[in-house]
């Protein structure tokens, strides 16, 4: 699943398929209210941390950081004090961005970030966080 790479933003149906496939891969760690972002990215072999991103008034909630040795780190902005559900949704959003990278040391972007990619990542996160948690609606999309 993590080998899938996108050169363009997929359709809604393709987005749902990708999120459902990722939910299958992550089913052991992405279930119930106890799902934790660190466990989710750890299952992908990535890193997770909550830390300061930018200045005190930064609106950035999370980042996907390519690692020099390969893989990624998901950083959630602790200054924004996200709830556990919001941190999980932000993590899922950043996982969505990973589809636009080629694996390597470090991973390399395939295309520039666009508003369409941001919408894809939002939809991906909605579907991924709802898929294995028993929710009919997206979890914690609104800050």
C-alpha cells in the first residue's frame, strides 16, 4: 500500500479506495477510540512527534517531513493543543501527502502541493479515520 505513488490528484472514488486499502493495512492500530497517531505512523515504519511548528501564532497544524534515511516523520503542532481525535485526523491527512512522494533517501516530491492535493488529503483523512473506528461521519475534521 505504501508503494502507491500519485502523479495527479485522484478522483473521490479513487481517494476512498486508497483510504480503505490503507485502513486494511493499519487495521491493528486504527481501531476504536484508543487509536494513537504514534502507533499508526509506527506501523508504517515512520516517526511521530508533537512539537512546535513555527511561531506562537502559526496556523500550521501538522507537517509531513521526509527523512534523510528514507520514510517520514509526522509532526503535529503542539501549540495548537489538538485533541487525540484531531491529532489522529491530522496524522491521516499527512499520510495522504505521502502518496505524492517517490521513495528514496530522502523521499522526493513528485508534484508541487496544490489546493486539490490538500482536498484529497482531507478526504483521505476523513475516510481513513472513519473506516475502522465505527463512525459514520469524519472524525475531528474541524479544528
